C-alpha cells in the first residue's frame, strides 16, 4: 500500500523515512532539530525513531 500523502504523521512511527518530505517535517518538529541534524542522526544510528531520539538527547 502506498503512503497517503494527506496523512502528516508517519505510516510507521517506529521508523524515519528521510525520502518522504512530510515525514521529515514531522520528525524535525518532534525532535526540535533541522533536516541536516536529523539526517546525520539517522546516518549515525539508523532509521529507528527510538535510536535517533536517544542519539539526539545524548
């Protein structure tokens, strides 16, 4: 099933999909970071939302 672009929260809230602009907007707002910081965190720890959150806090 394709992502519904009208939905502004992630389809799978446990993973961060950097290829979807609406998901990037959601996660940057949730974590209070810019896109570059989010991308660096995903590159460092993978796309697990929990791992990225812990990385950004630490």
